[in-house]
C-alpha cells in the first residue's frame, strides 16, 4: 500500500527531465508537502536523488519574473516563483493605469502585496513603469491645457510612486517604449505634448532620482533584437538623455521574440546595448511559438528554436562585465500565465508549461550559463 506522499507523486504524471530523473510538477510537490504534513513527516521540496536546480541558483546575476498580485493567491504558483527567481516585477500594477485614480488619488494595494511577498522571500523588486506613451489618464487629460498644473501633477505622481518604495525597489523603467517602430524617431504622447519631447523624459529621470537616489533608472523598449534600425534609434535616445544630464543608469531590452528569430540577433542586441557602458537588463523575455513564421514550421522545430534562443540570451548576458548585468527577467514563468497565451491559446512562450513543469528551454538556459 502506498503512502499519501507516494500517491501524490506517482499520480503527478511528470515526464522524464532533460536534466535527469523526474520533472516534478509544482502542484505535485505542493500535494506531497501537504500529504507529508498530514502524516506528521518532514516536508521536502523534491525526493532524494532528484536533481533540482532553481533558475536563480544557476545564474551569477539576479533572475526575475513578472507577477500580478492575484496570482500569488495560488499557493502552487507562489511556491514556483519563490523557488525559481530572486526578483519580481509587477506586470501592470505599478503602471499609471492602475495606480492613478480618476480623481488624482493613488492606489497601491496590489504593488504593496507584491513588495511584501518579495520581502518575505528575500527577493528584489523592480518597478515598471513610470512614463509610457500608450497611457492617457483622464486626470491628466483634464490638465492638458494648464501647463503649470500638468507639470505639478506629473511631478507629484513620479515623486509619490518612487518615494513610496524608496529602499524597497532596486530600479525603475522610468521611460517605456518611447522609440517608434516606423523609423520616425520618438513617439508623440500626452507627456511629450505637455512637457516637451525630450524634457518630459529628463524631468521624469530627475524626479525619480531625487525620490530615491539609490534606485537604478532605466530606459526600456521592445523589438531591439529584430529591428536593428529601431535599436540604433533607441541608443541615440539614450545618448540624448545622457547629454541632457538625465540620471540614466541602464538600458532594458524587453526581448519579446518569436521562435524563428535569426540566430545571433539576441546576442547582437545585448552587445550593442552594453556598448554605452550602462547597466543592461533582459527585462521581459519570452519566446513565442505562435508568432513564428517563415522556414520553421513544425512544433518540434519551434520548440528547439525556442530553447536555443533562451540559451543564446543567457550566454550573451552572462558574457557581459559583472557590473553591467543588472538582471535577467522572464515575462512570466508558466505558459498559462502569459499575455501571449491570452492572445493565442496555442502559444507556449515560457520556461514552464501550463502545469508548472520545466520545459527543454530550462535545461538549455541553464546549460548556457554553465559553459
């Protein structure tokens, strides 16, 4: 007769691990932990003799993921996050769309919960994001005709948000996705129209630095791997901010890529970003299968390319000087939680499958760091 622990593990259906032994579903491990507690036995995260290397244990730099506060209510998912990463980014609950209320008040309940979870588990927190062209809050639109009132409200917002987390958030995406996709340069936004194309960014960096001088301040964007022309515009913007005296400390490449991206493209982007001597982040990495086109056709081919791209990013990032490696963040851990999954149910862009089991991409990413 098997024990409750044995039933929980044997019925988990976990496949063989590419690293050897069994791949343990996070839900199976949680079930075994609960069963052990019911039997009065000491809980273990995995059975003896089974290799289990969390992502953060293999890397020589902080490893992160994005989360939403409500996701942490799932004990199994929270356990996976606590086991695998050393840094959390609120996926959207530090964006203005969440924090700023229609009357100009601020809401911090969800980011506070994330920050508390991180502190309880010895993790860092990264702030995303202060200025994003895509957002046009009604509160600021009502102020658009009054330059002084708009600037005062903008200053108050940045100061309040950064100041609330002083000493608890290690860095911020101060400006997000400011470079256009069509080669037209910087995007026009509510902020640029009211405060100036460059000035609205420089002001935000100045305010954030004043509110928390110890926080690292970043410029963040996407498609820097797949579009070298956009990458060049992004670097020119960074240089313009530095020339204007903005306290810009680092550059973030979101690294939302498709599985058919040409080999070497991710590494080239990382090298180019490092060329300015600033800190570098892989800030939101995932590798979409559904968005892939061209010569890669079969699901098996896409999954191999996915693993190879995760490995390429890990190797290129690890090759940077230690002082420039700020963090490597995945935009989610489990496929079921991905924004790309919501866009296309067939997609599977992350390191762990819908049930929390590690995919070949985990082994590839970790192997690249051991080279």
